[in-house]
C-alpha cells in the first residue's frame, strides 16, 4: 500500500508555480519582430498613417505615434511599438 503522505505532499508546488510564472513573464516581455519584414511594415505603416495613428515629420525624419507621443526613426520600430501598445491597451481594458 502506498504512503498517503507521498501523494499529498505539495511542498514543491510553489517552486513549480513560480518557475511557470517567471517563464510567462519572460515570454510576455520579449517582443517578436520576426514576423514584421520591411514589406509588411510598410503596408501596416500606410494603414496607420491613413488612420491618423502615425504622423510622418519629414523635417526631422521621424514617425510620431500620435496616441503615445513617441517618435521613431524606423518603420519597423513604429509598427512593432504600435502592436505592443495596442496589446497593452487591450490588456488594460480587461484588467479594469
């Protein structure tokens, strides 16, 4: 017969849970830009400009993300930032 204490022992459960939570936090902190190539970024940027989300400031050679006020020197940077910003805003709505 098995010892019931061995089956009920949950002493290391907190360590496993903490490890899983840290892994999830790490995954969320990492931004994947692999799926945003230059062509895709240009198409997405055109949509963002048409929607008034991004403004190009030619004199300074920057792209301004209007909702946040952040300025970027690269098409990919602003597109990836907007994706993260949108995800953050969506997550904030769920939390509230």
